[in-house]
């Protein structure tokens, strides 16, 4: 079902090559999109019982004025987001909405950010600025950081009401998402929590790359010396403490390594028992989900039966049944 749904969205986004659309064309395309979501997403009303009412209200608010391809893409993204289904392919880097980034036709914010606790923090700068890494952004061009985050979240499809996935997407592509979903200004007035204020000019992707070549970014991220480090997981056991970092549950990466969730966790927790590990840190930061079993099969090892009565599997670790 998901492959059919993705295909319908690919067709829709390829039609965005036109420079403008009439109000009637927009309504017709959005109605077609909504009907296909209802047809090919069998879990639609499990994840959003109010989908019909929400899209009806949204459609009623769409004006009859001519719309650009950016406008139609925003409408498409908003409706897709309302379905609470994360498996959508909304365009690609060669369509009319996105290709300007790669071809340097679009100038946008030369900055990377990190979303932490629903706040925006500067992660990297790709232009001369008195702003610094870790500065908290409280507004951009007069719009609060909270409102900007909400606007972006409203246009990013995600499974159910999971916001961690959306947070990861925004953190990885804030500047171009701002361009698509918020505004496309020539400059950005950045206000920070520490009282700094600066106007940063929009630049192209090539200008950002040139800046990085001339001003190499300092790697301030701590590099942890893991015992085992793969695309999917990393582990470290030191004295009585162990770290299990699950980087991804992506199907392709898991199959590439030939991992089976049951065996992986059985072997890992057996090793912890043999080494008399008392403390375990499970790090899921940056993990965008994927294979359910790699999340589900971990839980019996880390949650007491009293706290998770739905588990039927009994597993022994350190002499305790889980």
C-alpha cells in the first residue's frame, strides 16, 4: 500500500513544473490528493480520526487566486502531514520546487540549526557573522522561533503524533525548509536570547560551500571511542557501565549488516551479564525509526514486567526475569 501511496505523490509533485496554477486547478489537484490518501492509506483513521474535518477546513481556506509551485507544494505537504503517515515522497531535488537549491538559483539562510526542547540553537554558520555556535535564536525576521518550528512541523509528514522525527528533519535541513515553508527573503534578521541582533544576507549553496572551503568548520562534537561502531549501532562497555547507541532502524542498513533483532539483543545483553554491567545508557538521538522489531525487541530487556504487562516473552539478564 505504501508504495502505491508514494507513487501517487510522485506524480503530483512532478506536475509542479508549471510556473503557476489557477485556483480551480489547485482545488482539483488537492481533492485528487485527498482521495488518494483515503484510498491507499488503510491506517488513516487510526492515526487521525479527524482527517476529514481537518482537510475540509484547510481546503476551504485555500484562496481562488493563482498559486505558484511553492504554494501548491506547501498545500500538498500540509495535507500529507494531516494524515499522520510518515512514508511519503514529496518531490525530489530535480523538481521545480527543489532544483533551485542545487543549481544555485535560490539564495537562502547560510546557517544550520539544532532543535532542542522546542528551541532553535545555531549549530553552524556558513557566512561571516558575530553570531556564534550554541546561540539560541528567539526570532527570525520578527517571527518567534516557536512559531517557526510549528510552521515547519505542520508541513512535515510523520507517523502518528511523533515529533522526534520531525525534530530530526528540521535539525538536518532547517535553512532550506524555512525557504520552502516559511518565507524566501533576501536577508534574515536574527535575534538571540543573549541580546545579539544581526542581519544575514541570503546566499546560494555554492557560496556556502566556498565559505566552508575558506573557513573550515571546527568539529566541536565529542568523538566517543566505541568498541564497536556500525551504521546501525555502536557499543561501549567500560567497567560497570555500557552504552548502546542505536543510530538507525533503517531496513536497508540493517539488512546490509545481516542483523536480526532477537539475536542482536540476546548476544548484547548476554555480554553485559558476563561482564557484570550494572548501568546501561541507551542512546536514540538522531534515530528516525524504521524496523519495528529493533525497538520492540529491546524493551523486554530494559523494562520490568510489572511496567510492561503486555510482554509475553520472559528473558533472563543478571539473574532477573524480564
